[in-house]
C-alpha cells in the first residue's frame, strides 16, 4: 500500500494562509529588485554608449559656438591679450562693404545652387525610379552619389581646368556648336555660374538619394489609379508625386540651404572670391579676417551673424512647411 497524505477538509488554517502569503510577498519583492537592477544596468549601458557622442557634440560644437559668441565682443590678434570691444566689432562689420557684399553673394549663391540642386536631383531620381533593369538602377545610384564622397577642393581644381577660358574642355565643346568662348572665371556672372555648377555637381547626390527613398515610399496604386483616370505623366508628378514627396523635399531643402550658406572651397579654389568680390562668400570673409588679418574678434562676429542667418532661414522653412508639406 502507498502512503497517501490526508489533508483535512474545510477551511485552511490561518497560519498556513499567512505563511503562503509571506512567501508570495518575498517572491514579488525579489522579482521587483531584479527588475530594478536590470533597468539600472540598461540605463547605465545606454549612458555609456551615448557618452562619446554627447561629449563630442559638447566639445566640438557647443563649446566653439559659445566661444565664438564671447570672442565676438573682444579684439584679439593671438599675439596680444584679448581686449574688450563690446559691440564695436558688430558696428564695424555692418559698415564694411566687403562683408555686406559677401552676405549678398552668399544669398544669391544659395538661391541658385539649392534650386538647381533640388531640380537636378528630383529629375534624375524620377528617371532612375522608372522602368529599367535593377543592375542599371544600381549603377546610376552609385555614379550620382560618387562625387559626394570626393573632397570639394579636388573637385574644384578639376573644375578650374574644365572652365578655363583658353584651353578648357567646356569652351571647346561650346565652340563645336558655334558658341563663342565664355569667360567663366574672369567675369562676374561667369564666375558665379562656374561656382554654382561645381557645387551642384558635387552636392546633388545627397538630395538624389533622399528623393529615391521618398519615391519608393509612394504607393504604386496611387499612380495606377491616376493612370486609369487618364492623367498624363507630368500631371501625375505635379498632383501626386510632389505633394507626397513634400516631407522629403523639406529635409533636402533644409540641409541644402544650410550647406550652401557655408560654402567655401569652391569659390576659394575656383575664383579666390573674384573677379573683384563677385564670388566672395561669408565663410571666405571669416577665413580671411581671422587667419590672414588676425582679427579674430571681427571674424567671430561675422560667424555669429551667419549662424543667426542660418537659424532664421531654417525657422522660416519650418514655418512655411506647415502649409506646403503634406504628411501621409
């Protein structure tokens, strides 16, 4: 015979219920403690992973910005001690014709370069996103993105040879179709055009990839329904593609404008700011004022004004995006 435990029938004794409840409480508290330890460990791991990025942003971005703002109120030539100047640096640069011309040139360059960059990138993205073999689409994506990984200085050196008035291939090609030689780098309009073309050739690859990704997110059923309604290709792109692509257009335009307002390498290598001051940009003025004339206070003041201009233009873009950007 097997021994069988005989449990009394009836309500459970109070001592047994209390001991069982105590065990559940101990088990629950142990589980809570383990969860707390895991949470703290996860937070510590997250802090360790984020620390290098945060330290880098603080050291290489926040500290230089604050230092530039503070330095803009001093006169300093590196050799002597900084001297308090107050708002004199700002008064001086706001009455300096070279600084004012550089801001005008930068704004003109921004409008031309960003408009052309977005137009070229959008047209090429629509073309590549059309019907073509997958391998050919990959070739075009790589080819259009390749200039972006090259240095702006090396591209500008090559462009300076291409746009040379006497022996440049661009004027040679124009001559084959009967167009007279164009003084690309020695005339005001030609120099600005050459700088814009050199900049756009390198930068449009970034916008191109953004547009390719945005086009791939547009449902094909929308275009198919428009085709059934008899809409032409141009009509579909104007009424469907652009509204659905507006968030991507916003990102591309914001990044493009911020980069264009800080242009330096192309005008510095191609034209050195000339002829005259026709292609001198704000960043070129900052470089020349600080490292050639050793006027770091005035250069910092110009940098602060450029930073304020970038922030104002970006804020205006986001303000206008409330009306023109359509999210799915």
